[in-house]
């Protein structure tokens, strides 16, 4: 399914295999993980609009996936 879905908030699917282990290959995104970003923002925290923007981006990506 992921190979058929494209959205600006989803990583691009490149391929997958099952043997010898299950592997899913996606595009490489620079900048690290969201978790690492949030940990690095401590103790200052984020402006309110930043996490709301993240939540909206994630919700839009999930909406796209669920519609397919």
C-alpha cells in the first residue's frame, strides 16, 4: 500500500523484502528523529504553534493513509 500512496508528510517507499528478515526501505530524511528534536529543545520547550503544526502534519498523513 505504501508504494501506491504519496503525500508530502510521508516518506517515500523504495522497497521491501521478507527473507531473511522483514525490511522496509524508505527515503533518507536528514535531521534526525522527532524524538531527538524534542529532547534537544529541553528545557526551553517549543512555541505553541510548533507542536500544533507537527500534530496537523501527522494527522494529514494519517488521513491520507486511511483514505487508501
